C-alpha cells in the first residue's frame, strides 16, 4: 500500500494523461495541480517510479530543458483501480 500523498501524485499523473500510458505529462503541470512544493512532488514521482507506477518519458529532452515528462504505467493504472 502506498502513502496517500504518493497516491495523490499518481492520481494527478493519470488524470492529466487521461489514463493513457503513451501520453506525456509535464512535470511542471503535475506540480501545479498538486499545490505542493516542487521538491516534494519530485520525491513522490521518484517513489512512484521506483514502484514502477510511473516512468519518465523516453522522449529525448533538449539539453537546455528544465522539465521532465512523465507517463503513468499499466501497473500504475491497475493500482489506481484498487
């Protein structure tokens, strides 16, 4: 079972991607929707990635970009439906 704060970030990523594992979600958008400090959200995203519930997008990121793209995983969608 995952902590409620971490679960909330999973829900935000899934909602913003419309439950589509192929749709990228901007990290800044996740932070904005959460209302939490960016460091806290990044920690939760790392926790979710470690649990294989979200993953960082495999799209190449320009070297000057200061954002990351995230996707919900199939496992993440299954976790949400519990």
